[in-house]
């Protein structure tokens, strides 16, 4: 049976490995979060100027898209997403 010092060193090594794995996961999640926040910011800006949104039932996407109308100057502009 190992000594108390050996057991403490083993536990420390296990904890260090776990800490390193968690740091890696945190870094990966931070990168994913940055990407999602960027995508969200691109979606929020156009939505603020959106005056209407309706399903695009006859769209080439098979009805999975939307027609968005925005007022630009004195004109209403339609775009699909």
C-alpha cells in the first residue's frame, strides 16, 4: 500500500488532468459562443428595421423561408430568407 504522500500526488495529478480538460472545453465553448453572438448580431440589426415578416409558402426553399419587408426611405423593400 502506498504512502499518504503517494496518494496525495496521485490525486493532484488526476485533478490537474481534469482541470486541463475543463480549460479546453471552456475555450471551445467560448469560441462557439463568439460565433453565435456574431450570427445573432447580424440577425438583430436587420430585424430592427423590419416592418413585416410572413412565411414564404411559394418559395424555392419549399416554404421554409420568410419574406421580410423593410421600409427604406419611402420605399418598402422585400427580401427572402
